C-alpha cells in the first residue's frame, strides 16, 4: 500500500512538473525594416525573444546556428544551404516584393522608363535581376541603368533630383512621399505578374534551424501557425501592426509604418506551397541561388 501511495505521489509530482514546465523559448532573428513587419505582432508580445540585425550580417547569423528562426532573403538562405554553411530550411515565404519604380517627373508613366536612365540599388542582387527581367518582359527596357549601394541612397536621389527615375523600396518610399507629394510610384509586382502570372516574387522567407525541427517539432509547428496569423494581421489590422513596428523600433514611426505596410506584400505561404514560385524567382538569376534550384530538402515539410 505504501509503495502504491508513493507511486501515486511521484506520478502527481511529475504530472504537475510537466504542466508547469516553461515552454521552449524560440529565438527569432530578422533584419530591420520591411521583413520584420511579418512577425511584428508576435515580437511585441515577447520582445526579448526577437533580435534585429543589419542585413549585411545575415550570412553570419546563419553560420552562427543559434537562432531557431531567421527571416532573410530566400536566395541568401538557399545559397548558404547549398554550400553547407547553413542548416536552416525554408519554412515559409513571408514577403513578396516591396519594390517600386518612382520619380518626381510630372505625369510620370512606366513607359517613360524606356527613354530614361533608371537607378537601381544593389548591383548583382536578386532584387535588381527581378526588376530588370520584369522590365524586359514588359518591353520597358531602360535607356541605361545605374546602381547605388542601398535603397536609402535611391531615396536620397529621388528626393534631390526632379528628373531621376529610381527603383526603391518600402518603407523608404513612404517616407519620401511624406516629404514630397509630387513623387509618383509603380509597384514592380504589377510588372512581375504580367511577366510570370504570379502575385509577387519570392523575396524574404522564414527559415527554421534543423536542430530545432528535430528537438522541438511541436513548438515549430505551433510557431508557424502564429507566424501565419501575424502575417495576416498585416492585411486585416494594419494600425495595430504599425503601432507594434514603431514600438519595436523596426519602423521610424507608426505613420510611416501604416503607409508602408500595405505596400510590402506580406503573405504567409508555406515553403511546400510556395516551391513553384520560389523556383520561378530563382530561374531569373540562378547564380543568386548558388547556380542551381534549391534541393527538395531545403523546403521544410517536403
């Protein structure tokens, strides 16, 4: 009888321990700006689990293998995975293109690009390759092309040169329009859809660490459901996301965030479902993906 009571007592203790055990705290890393908006609603609830870094340090973040999830350009994650420098699998595509052609020119039309020099940011990047391919497919090849080092640099040119035609990005575009209402912009995604049939290109993804998948599969599955809800909030509750983005300092302020969020094409699509779209984007410039399409094992859920 004593043994039975002892067994019951021990079982009760173990059960209570499991009920009150803390859940595994998933750690998430993201570049500042538009990509971070996808999970802003989640980050606001547990900011201590989210780290924001400069875009140029993403490769080091993959190599460090510490974060459970990383938001990053899909081509960067694919290239590092192919090279054996990353164990992270693509869990979902979360942003589908925040790029815009813009100018102060009066009555600026896309057809004006054919007789203009267009300034892009990031030479030899997937963003530039997608932009030029979309222009070419739509018979809007520019007279000439120039490059600057960042989207911030194209914003400066857009504001300082009334005749400049640039490719820039949100939220920088919204910030520029607040300073100069004469700016006219057109989404690259409209041209991309005409060229490919897809609503936006596979731009940034949510990556999950292989060890986290193996050791905490349920936590990964649960987090991805929450991530999807967070992305949906970028469509159905923009003011709340804008407030969170400003609070987390991933956007300059709530006003710019509220203007920019609808233009960032934030949608959660699982890696398995997005595979065809990822491959369509990759085929535009395979060298940005390491020379070949990502292998099946790159996709979480495949």
